[in-house]
């Protein structure tokens, strides 16, 4: 049996969890408070209902209160009021799901100031003893201040640079018009492209500062997307003379969105394709409507992206607030483009092969809400445009086939049906076929990990064969969807359907 990979191993990347694991390796031994107090960072424990029952000496020292006083006041008394609601909501969610608790909040110290901390907690299940939560609060105040200073610098610098650049560009154009043909005019013409490049960079910095501040607004209007794309490609053809830009597009596609921002996305994708295919001579742009979605792809024939770097890019755009890596790799343009696409309710993904090039694609929904009208629905069989579920009486396997581009709506819909049919037909094995799923559905991965998978296990799931899509981002979305430390079922990924069927037949 050649499985592609198993679900994420239950190992932590964080020093806090490594320390906790050492302290709790033997479930027969109660937590040694003396050792927890010796750890040079805030450590606390709580019972299974979420009531804090221990804080170490570091917490007492930081807060300026005795252990008894802190336990009496409760932890919420020391959390900044602006962070309290989210922190409590996430804590309650972890208590219900038994998944790890992770949040950031500001804590009130004895000096009267609030300091940013990263809180992490894990439920420790003890044989013959009550389960307990062990948590740590790591001081990240310095990193938060640096991030705020960086954002402030970007905002100030971009605004301050824009005014003098506008003046320089104006005088440059006047000189260019008044200059006779010759070396000087040639130099001015060559410098014009660098001024435009600097102008785009400053514009990107402005956009990033707006994104960070939550102030990047969209102007929603009806416009001819086909015409906008044709005009953008025609303009880029004049800029990038080294590559021929080939456009395949359906005519008269009308879309409601921000025309200027979406044109900016197209420009970023094309400039990125040209940049990373220096030895090639063409870039292919394709636009079509598929299943009520507007799909745009930009394909280059360049150096390609290493699979491990594609995974890094997926992780960067998996969460909109992944600010720590947003300036690496392919730069500001792609980060801004991904945010614009997400704000239009769409998604973005990459397919790439080393030495053969890359395809950068995005999807924009033409309908804000999906309608799921089943073609067939019986007690043991279901079929609509996105999912088919079959439960044969002669087998303990539930067969599931997903079809087409998926998003939060379709994944929630299909996942809920799977829970319903698994429970109603009393199946314990699932053959989950994703071969017909292109693109990405990363926006639904968290829901799948924290809600869907636990419900599937409660419904009777024990063995799950996941047949992967050829789409790299779809595969990575699948990995994220089973990133659940509390999972009790066995889930294995396969490239070949035959291997998955054989595995389910043997377990």
C-alpha cells in the first residue's frame, strides 16, 4: 500500500508543549507544581470544565498578587477588555471540542501596564484521573511592538514618498516633452520606466498599510470583466515586449466588484509570470465561467516553484493575518492580490512544476450564495452538483465523490450530509474521492478540522481513505482539515483510488 502521507503527526513545534509533554509523560503521576513553578514563563492549569485551579510563581510575580487572590479573581480579571470577548469565546470552543486553545491577549501586570501574550493550552487525558488543561502564556509584547512600528513606518513612508515622487514625475514629463531627440532624451525615456516602477512600489506599500489597518475598501460596481481583462492584457503587452501575452476569454462577462482592484490583480499576476520566466517567450491568460464561478488563470513557462515553497505560500495565504511572512517570497503584489480576491469572496491557488513553469489562478463567485438542489435523494443515496454519497447495504463503506470547485458553502453542505448519511446507514468506513476537485477550499479547512471531523467520529467513523485531487492547494486544504490533535479515526491519503479501496477492505 503506497499512501501519500498520513495526517499531521501529534508533535508540537512549540517549546511550551515540549515542556508540558515531558511533565505529563507518565499519566499516573500528578502534575508536580514545584516543577511548573520553576519554569521561567507563565504556566497554569484548569480542570475539564475550564476553571483555573493553579498558576505558577511567575504569574503571581507578574500580576503582583498571591496565587489564592488570582484564582479568586479569575483569569478574565487580568485580560484587556478589548481582547476578553474573543479569548473567552475561543476558550469555550476549546472546552467543547477538546482541541488546543490558542489566542493572543494583553495581560495586566503589577506595574499597571498591559503586555501582549500568546496563550496556548492542551487537554491532558489521564487514565484513572480527571482530565486537566495545561497552559502557558508567552510574552510577545516586543514582537507586537515591532510589528506595529513596521506597519506605522510603511504607512508614513509610503505617504511621504508619494508627494515628492509626483513632483519629480511631473518635471520629468516636462523635460521629456521639451527635449530634442538625442542621448539625453533617450536617458530620460529609459528612466521613465524606473519612475513607474517606483510609483508602483509606493502604491503597494500604501495598499499594505491599508490592509493592515483594515482600511482597504472596495468600490462595488457592475462592469464588463471581459473588456477590463482585454484592456489590461493589451496594456501589459506594450510594457513587457519580451513575452507574448496570449488571452483566451469568454465575451461579455459581467461582474459586480471593484474594477480597479481586480485590474491590479491581473497586472500583478502577469508581471509575476514574466518575472519568473526570463527564458520563455510567452504567457497564457485564460478566463472562463465554470459552474457559476469566474476562473482566471495566468500560466508561465519559467523556472517553476519548489513543492516545499508552494506549501509555504499556501500557509501564508491560508490565513489573512499571517503577517510574519507576508513580505517574503513573491513579494507585496501577490499578498495584496490575495487580499483583494478574498474580499471579493474568492480564492487563489498555485500549480507549479520545477523547470516547467507555474499557473496562478483565482476564482470569483458569480453568485454570493450557493443553492444545493439534489438530483437524487434517498435514505442511502444522495447526488447534487457538488457531492455524491452512496451507502450500499452490502458494505460497511460509505462512498463519497466531490465534484468541481469547492468553497465554505459547498464544503459545509457536503460535510453535513456525510455526517447525516454515515450515522443513518451505520457505516464506519469512508471512501472520500477528491480527484475531481480543482483549486483550493482552504477557507473551509478550519471548520472541517474543528467541527466536521469530530461530528464524523461521533457518527461512527473509524477508517477514512482520502483520494487526493491533483491540485496542490486542494491537497494542502485536505491536510489542514484533519489537523486535529483529538482525532480518533485513522485517516490516510492516497493518490490512487485502487489503493484506497484495498486499504479499506483490509482494515
